[in-house]
């Protein structure tokens, strides 16, 4: 069914690239971000008030608010802007969906007991893998084995720290790691520049977050043992559906192709991955299309309603009074917490170049910024990638991981619970230390 949906989406949206306008930013007013605020409030508050109502009517809320913005832009402003957003949404959901389908046919399991140190090492390994498979690919591949290893004592913080490390911070070293960095590469940032310049910041932030996780998990493990539980001994590793790794790498390689060839390759790879998947691996992974359905519906509304916010930012970035790398770090980071971090990265990159008399559309001028004002690019890159961990909607894999975990029976924190219990007290001090040491 998902394969058919992908084909329909491809047929409807792929031709839109022919009509996408470049640098077409219609005039927007502050009140036009109201649907976006309402949708964020609904995602954060309504499930807490009435979960059953939200589970039934969230498609109406998301699509309804998204359609209101889509209709207003189409009728009163510039329909080409919404066509561009439709293409962006298609690329996003095809990537997320194809990786979800391909990774669902790979069953990884070990009987080794999940001690706090082993869990920490797995998350650290996931951070490295994120730079090779992207945060989305690594998240989709590793979340189910991680949940299974901790099945006997799984807690919500396990999912939260997985999102922090594997779905966000881990992917800051290479252009493959996270979409903002890939956009920078496409616009002229050298491929090797990121890893050479970001690795000290990456290592510091990753080490601090993993250290906090180790404390959390050690305390949880002690309580688990105090209740009389005994660790299960075993070291057998089981891999089923290894043929799906081929389709997974095809999807990742397709990232470097142009639209609509990229989406066509991904859709075909996803269809083949599901068609030839090991049925037993799918069963053991408890595979269903429900998680990707939820993400597709919610992000359809998010992509549409955030357009006025992004347009306002693009029109007013030069008037925000941001003149230092530290300012760009916090501004790009805070907005990447609630907006798509890829266009946010581009908007602030454009503003930084304008601050130095340069133009984004020229790769040669981008390389001038890299050579002469690289601290600005570093601040924007780190802010856009790291701060995506602040909320469930800060980066595409976040909500996907949450959905998979919930369907596996894990009690994940609410939107506000995630922010106020975890990201604010844990990530904010880490990000502040990064600012003091590298961007102040």
C-alpha cells in the first residue's frame, strides 16, 4: 500500500519541479504564522488533554491547517512558493519512507545484556554511523535493535537519548550526516570542510551527552537489579534480511541525484526492498505502515504552515541585528528546533554571506566565506544540526523514532515532557558550553 502511495505522490508532485521559482519570496506578515503556532500547540497539548481524540482527528487538524496556508498562498500570494514546498515535502517523505521500509526488513538481534556501558557504546557507534548513513538512515536501522536489547528495562529516556545522539548530534561531521550540511555541500562548501572543522565541537557535545546518559542508565540499572532481576547472559548475534542492506545503500546513494530522479530511485528501491524482504524479519520487527503514515500526515501540515515563518525569516534576516558567529549559532539553532533545519540553515547562510558582501547563489563566493569567515559557517552548521534535537519536530528522524518506539510499547514523553524534562535541562547547558568555548 505504501509503495502505491509513493507512486501516486511521485506522479503528482514530481512535475512541480518544472514550475518551481528561484528566490521567489512573497510578502508575508507576522499574523500568517498563526496556523504554524496552532499546529505546534495542537501537537504539544492536545494529546495530553485527550489522547483518544487526537489519535482520531490529528489528520484533520494537520491537513486542515496546512491546506489553509496552501490555499492562501495559492490565491493571494504566489502559488509557485507552495509548489516548491510540495517538492521539498515529497523529497522529505520519500527519503524517510524509503529508509523506513528498507530498514524494516533488516532484523538485528543480540542476546548480550544491555548494561549501561554497552548502551553508551551503542549510542556512540550510532553517532559515527549517522555520518555514513545519515541521521535518518542510522535511526531507522538502529532503533529497533536498541529497543529490543533494552526490552526488559526500557525507559523513556532511552528513546530520548537515542534521538539526541543518533538522530541529531551524531550526524554533524559529514554532508551526508544531516540535510543542512548536504545543502551546504551542494552550494559550494567543500565536502571535507565539515569534518575538519566540526570534530572538536562534535566530540565535546557527544561526550557530554553520552556522559549524562551513562549516569541516567546506571541509576536505572541499579534499580532494575535491586528489584531482583538478573541479567541475561548471552552473546549470540542474529542478522536476518541482510539483502535489504543493498536497497538501503541504493537509497542513500540516490541522495546525490537530482529531483525527480532521486525520488524515483528511492521509491523503486523501497518497493523492491518490501517485495523481497524476509517475511520473518518483518514479523519480528513488528512492521506496519502506521509510523510512516503518522509522520507523513503531521509533516504535511508542518511543511505547509511553516512556509510563512521561513519567508518572514528570509525577508527580515538582515534586520535581526545578528552580526557575530555566536548570534548566528543561537539564531539558527533556536529556529531549527521548531522549523525545518535545512531551509533555516540556508536562510542564515544567505544572511551571513550578505553581511560580508557575498551572494549565496555563487559557489565561488561560498568558498570565499569558507576561507575568510569560516567561523560564521561553523556556527550555522553546528546550530542547525545540534538544536534539531530540542523537540520532536526539530529533525525528521525524531518523530519517526518516537512513533516506532510507541508502537513497540514504550511510553515516550509528551512534547512538553520531552522539552522540559530532557532537552532544556540536558542539552541547553551543553549547547551553552559550546557557545562559550567556540563562538562567544
